[in-house]
């Protein structure tokens, strides 16, 4: 069970963070390819969010107070990896690439989101929609992913 990489995409579809955690997992791609991947995924996610055969007006969220917003592509699984997307209410997308046998991916990606909110969004020097360059976030994330990959 292995976490391969993490990509964070802002609400406009721009790449704001990418990190590989396991060298032997997925093929290496260039920075330009990461930018293309982020923009392409953003477009596909927007299209799949509109592909809804039934109206969502009647579907209430787990809290029961308001309807769930339509979700786009959430999981993409191949024979070599699984990509899971977590979209925040503000439109930021967290893409986590893992081994197909990795368990509790939902929990892992939500923990990464918590670290993002704690160490990036609360950083007074961080500007919204800009690339993430926060050493504390980087250290905590690497520590957490190493712990997950060593299990």
C-alpha cells in the first residue's frame, strides 16, 4: 500500500502544489505535464459535474440542511494506480494518487486537507490561488505520508 503523489488545483484550474512521495510508483513527468494535467482534470471535473441524469434538488446533504452540490469525477482507477479527488466547498481540488490496494484513502485525503488549512491557509504570508510554498506544511505532509507508506 503506497501513496504515490499529491496534486492541489486551485478553483481556476491552476496547479498550486504537486509532490511525489514514492519514486518507484508512477512514471516521472515534467512540470509542464503537471500543469497540463491540472488544467485537463479541472475541465473534465467541470464537465462530469454537469453530467447528472436526475435533478439534485431533492437530495439532501448528510447534515440534512441543504442539497449536496453536484460532484464531478471523484475516483479514477486503473490497473496501476487509483486517483481520488476531494473538492472543497471553495473549489480547491486535492488529487491523491495511490496504489489500488491502499485503504482509507478518504481519511488520508481529508487529513491532507486539514494540514493544508492549518499550515497554508493560516499562514499570513500565503496569497490565495498562488503556488503553495510553506515549509511547515511540506514537513508535516512528508511526515504523514511516510507514516502511511510504511504501514
